[in-house]
C-alpha cells in the first residue's frame, strides 16, 4: 500500500490555513470529550455531529453552545481558542468583502521591496522564470497578469515561490498608488506593446529615477525606432525577443561559421519576418564583408526587404535577391538555385518561417541537396520531435523560446 503523505500546499492562502487550524482546534476539543453547558450530552455524540458544531463556531462563536465543561484541560483550551478565533476570522472575512466591493484592492502584491515585478503571462514571462530558476530565487518574483489576455496561469503557478496577481485592464490606473521605487526591477513582458509603453510611462511619470529599473518588450521594431528620442526609450531598456534570439543564434553559430570559411558565403534566408530580418541585421553588424550574396524567400519578400532597408544606414556589401513565394513551392527553389547558388560552394541556410512543419521538411530537403552546408531549422517552441529529426539529418535545431531564454542578461534579475 502506498504511504500517505500530506504536503503543505503553497497555493492556499494563510487565511485558508488559519480557518482549517481554527476548525481543527474546535473539533479536537470536542473530540477529546469536552462538553458544553447548553448542549448536555455533547461528549457522547458521534464525530460527524461534533464536526457540525465545530463549523458552527464560525457563525455564532459558541453562543448557542455555552461554555466548555468537563474533559481534559487541553481540550477545553483548544475549544476556548476556537470560540474566540472563529468569530474574529468570520468578521475579518466579512469586512474584507465589503471593502473589496467598495474599493477593489487590485494591486494585492504586498511588499515589493527588492522584488522583481513582471507584467505579462505569456511565453516571454515563462522564459524569464526558467532563466531565474537556474540562477536565483523565484520567491523574489511577482507576476502581474491581465485576465483579458488569457495568461498561462497553470504554468505560472507551477513555479514554486512566484506570486501571481490577476488584474483587469480597467484597473491599470491604480498602479500609481503603489510605492514603485522600492522594487528591484520592472520587466514589462505583455504581448501588447501599447500596454508595455503605457506602464513604462506611468512608472516614469511617478518617479523619473525608475528608468534604469524598467525593461520592456516591443514587438514592432519600426515603431520603436521612430520613438528613438523619446523619454520612454532613452531612459528605459526596450528589447525585442526576435532580435535577442537572432543575436544569440548569430553569436552561437552564424558568425563563427562565416568567419571560418575560406570564401565569402552565400546566405539563404527561408522566411524573412522579424526573426529573419534580425538575423540579417546581426550578420551585417558582426560579419560585414564576409558574405557576398543573400537570398530571401518569403510570401512578402519584397515588402519585408524594403522594411529591412529602413534600418540600414551603411551601404550593403553584398548582393540581395528576393524570391516572393512559399518555401514549399519547388519553382521558387529552382529559381534560387539557378540565379544565386550557382557554384560548388554550399550556402548557409536558415529556415525560419512561422510553420514548423514546413521548416522541418524544407531543412531536410536542403540537407539532401547540400550535404556539407550549415542548415539551421527554427521552431517557435521547444520540440523533442524536431530536435531528434534534425540530429538524424545533421541539421541544427533551434527554437525561439530557448534562444531568448539563453540571451536574457543576468543584470535583469540580479540582486541589488
């Protein structure tokens, strides 16, 4: 027979545990044979009846039972304790409910001194918690999530020590009532750029000295660059997850490969969204002059290439070729092989569309076509299946989540 083990559940609040303790004191006193003056024969009743009267202490506090009589001294002491504690607990719960109805205590985060306050409950927050878990104490983290954004509550609450606070969007203005300067860091990781900008602006308005403590995510890099001279950009630390992931990938694989080949490489970017654009930007920054041709395949290749051009100030040191179409279209690849990859030098291929299955199929096909090439296949989230298949075909398997997690600076959650 399996051994029965009782464990403390941190998800239950102290009020829940105090109610259980008060009931336990009352029930234990009655179970030990203590009688009451207004209910003769209580000591002879069954346990279910005694449990019923113990629950009743939270309503009448023993006024209908009378004073404890007989039984051991310890039992009488426990019952007296329950007599006083139960009505106090009930009264506090009633007052709290009334106050909550009159003025909902939205930001129930308690003390935030030296805490890391995180806004958002998506993949970025989970990546941050995983990063902190390997290096620091999660008990320092308070996660504030907007219930309208369908946060991953089950996963957030699975991290022992993390405090998760639910709020609604119309309650964000109450942020101004908190003593925000006492927190260690503010990481604004909501999926909505507007919310991140708004919270960062509120924090700065309350205390301009908070700027170095505020780190926030921006999905739209074009919008961020337009705001380059604004207070919320110059005083705080904005970042983009795809830019971070691309930086990590370039540092770990791409730049080293390009610098070690005896020839100028041809780079094939199958997928040119924010991640693909960030990869090209990192190559231009850290390996300029080391590659001579870039081939881009995307459903909106021309438009995305024009967007990427907005961020480039220096003259390109390579020729760029755009192929508008799906990476599953054989005709697109035939044109690319005919116009760009024409010699015996094998290209560097990064497959990073938003379709994991298409990425994997395309990467395997490229491996058969270029046996010695460096081929990188990206998935959005960690996938054991993709990793195993890629290993079997000598393909580098990466995913955005782990790249972002690995690139989170220690300074973002360091103590002090």
